[in-house]
C-alpha cells in the first residue's frame, strides 16, 4: 500500500485512484498521501527554478559571446 502511495505521489498512478486511496487508508493514510504529494510538488518546483536559472545563465553567456 505504501508503494501505491509513493507512486501516486510521484504521478505514476492515475488521479482516479485518489478516492479509492482515501477510502482504503483512512485519515492517517490520507494525511501521508497529502504530505507526499506536497513534497513531490515542492521538489518539482525546485527543479523548475534550477532549470530556469541554468537557462538564463546560458542566455547571458550567449549574449556576452555575441557582444564580443
């Protein structure tokens, strides 16, 4: 069951299982599910910011190369 929670939090299991998980796990399991979902969302946000930072660094380097 924990594996299903982890896979769902990472987006590997469809959103249709959301209510099934709630019914099977009860409130404690649902809280764990929400924590894992928020954690995976937070990691995704950090990855996107890092990617945007790297992209802007590349653009700045390209502008410097063009200016020279």
